[in-house]
C-alpha cells in the first residue's frame, strides 16, 4: 500500500519556460504571504502597545486618585525628657497602701 501523495503529471509544467513561470508564481505567492504575515505581526504589536498603554494610563489615574489625600513628608517625635526618679519617690509611689 502506497501512503505517499503523488502530484498528478498534468499539473507540473513540461517545458522549461513553464517551470520558470511556475517558479516565479510560487515565489511571488510566497513573498505576498510573507508580507501579509509581517503585516499581521505589526498590527498585533501595535494593538498590544495600545492595550498596554491604556492599562498603564488607567492604573496611573487610579493610583493618583487613591493617593490624593495622602500628605507626604518627614516627621520627628518630640517628648519631654524623662526625669529619673529618686529613691524617695520610688518607695512612696510604687508601693500600694498597706492596711493594718
């Protein structure tokens, strides 16, 4: 059983002029197909850039809207200095009153 596909003999040109013309037609079809393929790739790339730019623009606006009420700056904590306790203050203030 022969599973190979064979091209019928009447499709292939018999003369050398016919073969040159067939080769030129096949090459031109391949070039046109390549141009369509490149055009489709460029169109897909442009579409992807437009979608990415739109997503970036919307996220930028949402981020600006979210951060609108935030006030940025530096700060420092100021406290009054703590005075060390003397031994007299420690004994009287830390012990609970005793009941007798």
